[in-house]
C-alpha cells in the first residue's frame, strides 16, 4: 500500500508520497514532482487516502464548516493533540481529511488555540480569548476604515483625519497608522507619490503651501510667534552718548539694522566708527529670552517671508533706526591718509545717534565708482563720509588680496527675488520681480570690508585676551578648504585675515550674540560669560551650523519656486543660459541653476538659448531643450556662480526680502 504523509515545510502544510524512509527521515515526493527530505519530527499525519493532491483542498472545505466557538467548547481544557480533538469532534476515528481539517482550523485560530508543539495545542483561557477577539474586531474595523479611506482618496476625496495631518503624514509619519497605510495604498493605486496625491486631492492647497508648511512643521512646529510672557527690553540710558552721528547702509526691506558707520577727520587721517547693535547689554546668558534665541539660532529669510530670531519689541529697541540713540558696541579705527590702512583700534560700549538709514537699492545708480573717484556725489547725504569710507574699504580690500595672494572676484551679478502678495495672504498669484545687483559696488564694498575689519579685529582681540569665542577659519592648504566654526582661533585664509569671529549681526545670528557677550565683558573688564571648555559653546556651534544649513536650503528652495512662478508669470518660453560645467546650466537673469541631461558637451561659459518645455513647482525643476548655441560668456558671468564665502556674507548688498543684510 502506498504511504502518504502530511508535514510542515517553511511554515506551510504539505502532503506527499513517501518514497523511502530511514529511522530519522523520509524521502517524499510532492504532487509537483519535487522531492524533499522530511524529518519524522516534522510529520503531522500518515495516511493512505485520499491522494496527496486532494487532501488539502478537501480538508480546507471541511475546515470552513467548523464553528470555532463550538470547537473551542469541545476542546479539552488541558493540552491536547489535533487528532484527539478530531476524534472528540467527529465522534470516532477521523479520516485523514477530517483530521487535517481540524489541524487547519487550529492553526488558523491562534486567538482560540495556543500552539504548544508539533500538532499539540491548548485552548485559550476565557478572559484571554475575549481580549484577543476584541483585538481582532478592532483590527477588522480598522481594516474596513482603511479601505474606506483608500476608496475616498482614489476617488479624489480626502478623509478628514488625513486632511488634518497631511503635512505630518509626509514628514513624520506613524507608519503603523491607518491614515499612513491608506495614503500609501491609494498613492500606489493612483500611480502618484503621496505628496502629489494629497496636492491633487486638495489636502495640501498648493506647491507653495507645501514648501512653506513643510518647513514650518519641521523647524517651527509650535508656530513662529514668541512667548507672551517675555520681559520687555530695558532702557539703556546709562550708557554714554557718542559724539558722532552715524548712518546705516541697508536694503529698503531690512528691519534688523545691525550696523552703522561714522567718520571723523583727523589731522593725518580719519577715524572710522563701526557701530554694531548691542542687544547683549540687556540679553545676558541667564535672561528668559536666551532659550528662545538659542532655539531659533538665526533669522530665517525667504522671498516675502522673514522669521526673526528675536521678538519684534527687542528688534525695535536695538535696531539702528534713524532718529534714535541706540546701544551699540563701537569699534573706532584710526586710518592714516597716506594709505588709508588702520593704525589704532578702540572698542567702546555706548549709545550712538543714528542720523540716517541709507538704502542702497535707491542709491546704487547714484553712488558709482566713477562718481566716488571724482568726488561727485553732489548733495547726497553723507557724500563726503561715503567717499572717504570707500577709499578705506578699497585699501582694506587691497591688503586682504595681498595676504590672500589673489584678488577677490568682484563684479559678480546676484539676483534678488521680490514677491508682492496679490491680497492679504501670500499665495501662488503673488507678483514676482527679479532684480539684479552687482557685488562689489561701492556701497556694497564699504559695508563688506568694514564688517570684515570688525569681525577680524574682535576675533584677534578676544584670542589675544584668551577669552573664548566662536571663530570661523579656513585652511586652503589642508582638506577641502571648507569654512569651519570652532572655539579655537585660526586664520581664515580665504579672506586673508589672521582671525575671524562673527560679531556684527547679533540681532539675527545667535553666534554673533554669543561673541558680543564676550566682547562686552572684555570691554568692561568683567568675567567672560563663557569659558573655552563651555559645553554651551560647542552645542551652539553644532546647532547653528545645522540650522543655518536648513534655513539656507529653505531660502534657496523658495527662490527656485518663485523663479518658476516668474517664468509662468512672464510666459517665458525661451531663455538664455550659461554652461557652468558638463550638463549644469544657470538661467540668465535668474538665481536658478539646473541640469540638462543629454545636452551636447560644451565649454564652460558657453551661452545657449533654451526652449522651456515645462516646469515642476513641486520638484522645482525645469524641463528644457537647447534651441541654439550662442557664444562664450564673460568671466564675470561665470564667477557669479562661485561660492562667495564670508565676504559675501558680510556684504550689505543682500537680496531684499530674501537674503539677510548685515
């Protein structure tokens, strides 16, 4: 008689014909012809009929007729084998089909029967069974709800629970939640990404809202407002009033005015005053506002959006707005007329009267190099002072270039992305303007060089006094030449200075606020708030670099978005471009760099005309093709796309409403 066996392989039941056997195992042929070695310990049942191909289908049909509740009631309360329960249930010796049906039912109901060994089980206690059945019911209802969510999403509707947490489902999802699973399933069915599905269904209003809200959800999950119980800034009337009238140079959109300048002529030269807003006179390390500033670390800039590091009341109190006497840290620099280079430095904590806020976007066409050199600024406010400061700035630049061993790449064109909302709220219908500006223009140069002078002098001064600070350094001889931040003073070779410590923007950069506290203490001869091994200094460096990178990426992303909106607004179908390298291009007249895969190999600087085929405001990309090759670009156009480093960071020539000004 032919012998058959029922056994378990990889967690599944199999039935086959025994070809040969030893004491420990049998050689078994499965219905498909495959032969396997089966240990006797894996065998559940030996039978003679029906044939193996028929056993499991027949047993499955039989098992579906067995009521689980009744089977549980019939089962012994102690441990039992499936064959014992089959005899009890069927009232006699069970057939192979009946025994297998009981085994299938037992294996398929872990809530009712707990497996104790090969073919052996124990009924679940009543209280455990009830809890398990309740859990199964919950799971059933959840699955039904998930399927309803999927159906709604596929049909173009958005269930309220998914709409309520649309951004979170994309950024910080609970992958075990019904909402996330439904979104994934529906996106798969619609052959869309989850983001595009939510946009198509209106759960996220627009690509603009996605870019804005996803950033805010990540970095400002509790909103962009400030705690209501923060103390107001105290007056600083006890500080002496400087005997100078200062003026700032900023863009018209700048509200956090960190720096201003003054100039007095001396018999043999000039005394340049560099005046930096001084919130640290009131905002000490233990102040209630300190944790807020430390959490934000920097003001966030993007077109039509600014999230300040400090509350408006504090900015208003310390920003160098015209017509006010404001607390400042002043660096007075005596420069000799023979070469306009510094001879003497003095740092003071005082108040300074701000006589004017000059706006470079209104003056750049007037304050040109030619008119500066000719002394022909006319009746422009502070025309004489600007002319002399420009001479000082040029001398400072020349000295740095001598130390650097190469010239600064001045003259590069940068672009400000200006966005004017169409109504009360910012949406995709806002009017976009792209405004070019040349780096290294006279006003730009004045601010950049004087900020570098202040930051490098104070960095060296703190280092010489052996007071801790957060320094920026760069070695062009080692590594990648990346600018590093640390508490160890070291040269910044890229700028051509021996020390460099950001100190000129304490209203908008936490690093500058920390360094200003150290400077204030040094001026006053007081103990330094931070020591060299202070854990908070190291934490501030790490946190600031991460935040600054995230904020810069967000600003770049929003500028790309509004550039694409500008292309649509102006109905641009053809545009010039410059080859930066390989298939990387910069669109002319825009701060927009893109790839064009498959384009012919062209030299760096080659100018092209592109046909704009489509734009993607979600991925922030352009699809284009080469219309024609024009000519090689001027070197300055290429240099505009190189990293401008700290020199650019210290320029006043910021992109209005998008790039911070110093």
